[in-house]
């Protein structure tokens, strides 16, 4: 079976830490979508690790890590990421494989990303400018390059043909650029990649399943950024929901087992787009600083706000979540009271708990329920019974509203700072 772990909000929920915690239970960890815009942070032994394209099971030597066909991979970023891991003496040639069908980001994809964002002006999406969108666009347009192409004797010709098409578009936008250094870095990274194990990963995943191995599919970004179901057009360029696992790894729906949905005890968002519970005040800044809410990949400050139950219920529905994982409850230790949005009030006065289609175009008023804060440290707590009564009440309310068990409660950034509340199948 394939278990799925994904974010239920706008990304940055803490997926990297949980994959690292769960990895000992799995023989295979696979990324199924996204690209170097992901920043999965793992923290253990007092050291912080940020992974962008490599699956978060990479520090578990017994786990096979797969970069699946649904991912877009930047060879330059990949080489830098591998170089940064060299000091840990990981056997990456053994426990990391990459799908030949993985789409490739070339240097001009980054330029196109910047040109498109610049042209949008005030209506910009808030792209990470990593070239992800243009790479997915080329994939859909059936003109992109894939990792398997680097093994082709005419790869350079294919590359030049694609780059010429991109240059024509950049010329239309009157976007100035110099490709000298990035082209040199790109081809150095391509040679570097040839030493890695490029595979037909759909066979690897399904053979693992048939052998009775446990597979964990690791999502990037968050469900509310899904290209189909997110706050379009302020979304990413892939399917971040559970459905993306089937197309992003090549597994049948009947092979899906547990779906672990990760959410923060509050909400954050990076870039533009609707955020009904956003706190544009000193309280929002306090939460940002306490939670170190700055992008692991971009360094951008994240917008912060209260937990949004209509949005969370929407994501749970779309993903068929079976277990919830609640992150960063410790960030709210500093607060005297904690709020949760239970419904939206629409401009026409209607009260709803559904996400409106035109959320990007209308102002919705969040309706809140207020809880007494626990206002104390959670450091060193090991069991659910150790939690302060106020936090227990908050968690019990969420479980009742969401009708899904909260299996893990993260009480700090380190891999050990976590309370296991339910047995994980």
C-alpha cells in the first residue's frame, strides 16, 4: 500500500519533520509533485536541514527515496542540494533514484517565470521564481525536457531547440538576460546527474508494493494551492492533493492506504492570494516571529492568521484524510486566547462553511470561536495527558468539528518534540 502525507493549508505545514519521523516505518519515501519551490525542514541533533527536491526520508539509511515523474527537477539546484549533503556521508547512489519521466527545469524557465511575474505588475501571483510554472507549462504543451533525455545522444540539440523557443517569448516581453553562467552550471549539473540512478519509477514503486514494502508518498506545497482546487490563480502548477499521487507516481487508487493530513494550529500563507483569517497587526507579527515564519526556500516572511476550519474541512474532504497531524501548537504558547474561524459571512449576509468559488474576488468575514490560551511552555511533554487543559480542550474541539482523529501533536521543531496520540497503521 501507499500511504500519503500532505499539507492541508497553503504549504509550510511542517511536512519535512513528519516524513522524517514516519520514515522508519517505511521502506520507500517518494515525492510525487512540486519542485525546488518546496522547502521541507527537518531538525534533529541541534541541526536544521532544508530539502527542496530530495525526499525527506534521505537521512534514513534504510529507506529508498524516489523523485517521481510528477516532480519538476532543476539540475542546478539538485547538484547544490547533493553537495550540501556530502558532509553527512549518505549513500545517495544507493538510496536515491529519479524517474526518467521527471520534467526538467532549464535556466530559461526561471527567466520566463520572472518575465511573467513582472508583466503582471500588482496582480502578480507571488511565484518563487524557481521556474516551476513554465516547466509544467512546457510539459503540458508537450515540448519540455525530461530527465531521461539527458541519456539521449541528441540531448544538447533538444535543449537548444527549447531554449530558442523561450528566447522568442522573452524577446516579446523585452526581458533582458545573460545565459552564459547559468548554461555552464546547467550542463555541469547534467553531467553530475548522469552518475545517479535514473529509473522507470512507476515500476519501482509498484514492485515495492507487490513485495509488501510500505511506501510513503510525500507531497509538497499544500492542498489549498492545488492547481484545480486551490485559490486559483494564486496556486502552484501541480495537483497537491491525494489525487496527484496516482499520476505523480504511477500507482492505482486502490493502492492508497492512510492519508495523513498535516495542518498548523494556525494558518500561514506566502505570496499573494486570499487569506480570510489573516492578521495584519502586531499579533500577526508576534506569531510570525515566534513561529519563525519565513520561507525555507525564499526567506520571504509568511502571512499569518487564525486557523480556518472551512478551508481545513475542504482539504480533508478533497484528500480523504484518515489521520490528522497538528503542527506548531507551541507557537501559540505566548497567547492569552486563541481563535478559530468556524464559518464565513459572505457580502450578501449569507453564513457558510464552504469555500466560495470567487474567494479571490470577494471579501468574506470570518466568524470566530475563542478559546482560552494555555500560555505555558510545552517543552519536554511526552504524552497527551501531560498537555495543559486549555490545549486539550482546543484539540478536542477540533477533532469533534473535523471528525478525524489527531494522531500527532508537534510541540517543537526537533524530531523528538512530538506526541503520538493514536497508533499509526
